């Protein structure tokens, strides 16, 4: 990489990372700063450091593998844990360099949706449910994935609505994305 390429990579307006089997092999300064780390603290680390729980890290692993296997990009939104333990809502994009083994080598980009921590503090279960809600899953579907009853998921949804003082999940997700019914906030 020449000097100009390196400058562009380090100062890109989004966090960039290259992973091999979910281990961070390269990242730019923007990526590290976004989550409150020095770059040297992340290189060689498992992506696990950016997730609240071991369970969350493992559950998220297979999401998006199908498009990656077809050599297509994958994108979603997710909560990422910062070095201080806060959580920030990010837009995440991925493209594999190895479609035959998608997790072998992936280029990732992250953009903060909101620079402030995502509202009230959340329990690990609330984070899991919110992550699945952001992917458009129903309570029944979330219950199946998490091996819980749909009633338990409904209780967590209701708790999230109360915590964020919103009337429904659409408004909750819009608020977390930094938008309201009237446009950007």
C-alpha cells in the first residue's frame, strides 16, 4: 500500500476492518476510535470484544452467511459494545474475499448511526431481542432463535418500549436509528 492509500484507509469516514475467522487482522484508526480503542488493542483480537456476551457473539455469527456465500455483500444494523461498556448502534456492511468459506476473510465497514450510547442501559437479553427486532423478526421467530417462549419475548419487547418511552417497535427502531417520523433528529 502506498502512502496515499494508507492515508485514505486510516482516515476513511467509516470504520474499516479485515477479519480472518472473526479475528481482527487489520483496521483503520476510525474503526478503533469509534469503539473507544487504540488500534493496537484490537489487532489480533477476536470480534468477541465488540459484543456484550459470548452468546450474542455466537448467535450473530451465521447471520448474513447466505449472501456472502453467493459473493454478495451483507448489511444490517447492530449494537456494538465499546471499550467503556456502552453500546452504540451501527450500520454494518460485509463482503467476503472467500465465498467458499465466508468467515475466512471478510472486509467490514461500520458507521455510527448515533454517536451517543443507545439510550437507557440494556440487559443482555434486551440487547439480543433488540438486535433481532432490528432485523424485522417477529416475537415468535425471536423466541425460536433464542429458545424461549413467545410470551417471554413479548415481555422483553414491552420492557424496551417502556424504557425508551415509545408506543411501538417501529418508533423504537426509528429512534435508535436517529430518525423520527418527521425525519432526522
